[in-house]
């Protein structure tokens, strides 16, 4: 791994830690529970771009809001990491997915790979 990739990965880890702390303020316990339940059911999954996505369409306004709030918190953290490391927000988000999010996807949950295919762990 090159120095730049290592630096971006470390910055992404720090940014996601900040995002998790920030999300605790922005995202309510109910919203977190909705996202966690939707991930377990396969409605929502992680994506290789660093954000949550709907694997199955949902009309649940509460869940849609919870996903948006989570993604907004992540986007802000990725922007901070990108600014600190001199890369694009997209690169910081993808690195965070590779180094932090993907390893934490639980067995049975879904994630979308870079080719756009949903994969079950």
C-alpha cells in the first residue's frame, strides 16, 4: 500500500470515528434501530461508495429519513477527511468503506460492490 493510500485510510478511520460520534447527536436511537433492523432484513445495505443504500424499495418515511441522516453524517466526515488528505470526497468515502465499513458487515447482511451488484455476506 502506498503512503498516500495508507494516509487516506488512516484519515478515513479518524473521519468515520468523528462521524460516528457526530451521528450519535444527529441520528436518534430510533433511527439507528430502524437502520439496523433494515440491514438485518436486507432492505438496506452498505455500498462500496461509503454510503447506505436501499436494496429493496421502501415507503417507510422513518427509514428513509434515518438512511438520509446517516448518509449526511458520513458525507460530512468524508469531506473532512478529503480536505485533510487532499483527495476527493469520493476517494475518502471509498477508502472508508474498504477499511472500516466492509470488515464490519455482519454475516447475512447485504452490500453493493463497485460493479453495482448486491452481495450477501
